[in-house]
């Protein structure tokens, strides 16, 4: 951050403005190599480096575990910080996949195979179709190949 400092003397009277640069150093997660968009990050892709916190507005990650398993939205060059807005959760369910739908009620749990009609990341509500009845409902992506509907929170018939 570039600032100006005022330096003055009363006898003889004079004033001088001097440009100064302020740094605040901290450890940040940076790319260990050039990384392309769509790359699912591993520990080998990340390292720690000293970074000027004021130059980055403090929006960088401080723990590599925050980025591991995430997918990059944009290019990141080697040594550049990894910012949270550049990261997406990985797609766990792909359109056309057969996935396990778990219907959860207070009294029971039912599992059945359905077809994903959309891609989805953890927590996304995606459209799935029962291959027998051809009915579609929205279910929450729970894991790779798994979606969930809580019947006590849903009024949909499947």
C-alpha cells in the first residue's frame, strides 16, 4: 500500500512529503506450479509462501486443506496466492449418471437407483428421475454418486 508521510521542521520552517510503502507479511497458500482452470487441487499443487497481506486485501487462504479437493475456476501461476473465490467444490454427480437416492423419513430409510438429470456439487439440489416411473424430483447431492431427499422436509411424491 503506497502512502505519503509528512516530514516537517519548525526552525527553519519546511515541509516534505515522502512516499512510503507499508507491508504486512503473512503466510499464504500459493500454487507450487502453474495450474489450469478445472484442475482438482491436491497437496502437491499447493505450498506456503510469505505474502504481503495489504497487497492482496487479505483474501487469500492460510491453510492448504482449505483448497485440497477443490476445483480451480481460473489459471493460477506458480507462486501466486490461492483465493477462495477462485475455488469450486468438485462435481460429485454428473448428468446421466445412475446414482443412489436415499429417501429419509422419521420412521424409515429407502434407497433406490435414479438417473441424474443435472450435474451437481455437494449440497446442490438437482433434478433426478426414477427410471421406472419417469417421475422427476429434486434431491440434494450428498456424495459422489449419492443424493438425498428428507421426506419430512419435502412434499414431493416420487
